[in-house]
C-alpha cells in the first residue's frame, strides 16, 4: 500500500506563505478540524498560546489528490533543511488512534525504513500532542514519519 505525503516548508511567516501558495497552486487554506469553526477555537481547546498560533499553517488541494503543503516556522536549529517530506505511514497526525497504537505503527515503519538505509533521529511531539518520528534518508536528508 502506498503512503501519502505532505511537503513541509520551513519559513518565517507560515500563514502569509500559506496564503501565497494557496493562490499560486489553486489550493485552499486547510479548514479547522471537525467540531471547530476556526483554528483559534481549536488552538484554545488544545492550549496553544497566542504567540505560537502562526507556527504552522497548511494548504490543501480542494479536489483532494494533491499533497498537503505544511508551512512551519523555522527556528534556526538543526536540521536546517527548508523543505522536507512527511510520510503519512499511520494516516497522518490527525488520525484518531491511541498514542500506543501510533507508536507501534511508527516503530514498525521505522524498522522497515532503517532496513532500507534510513537513520532514526528522534520521536517528536507537537503542540497539540501529536506524535511522529524524525529520520534521515541514506544521504542525510531529514524527513518525518507520522
């Protein structure tokens, strides 16, 4: 079964760049999760402080087949790639499964990718509690598995 991907772009102004690329690609700004009218309502519900609300923004293909493009605030730290790929091996960070199930799926995918020459960097957790792993391909390019 093929995995879907998202393209991740590190930038200084995620919301501004997302609006640019939405127009350039004919995409739309990603709507908030079900049950929320706005992203601010979602951020309030999961405890994201005001000063962190422009840390992420995303655009999606309104017709569905194109990859999601995520814009994240670049913090200047390592790794310093401005663009990387996220592999949606578990269905993306928005899929509602338990943390234990997600870790089990990620562990299996990690082992598969390491068998192909990838190197594990770390497990990471986002502002809303989502879990993913960070890895490097055989040439040292950073990517994430979620």
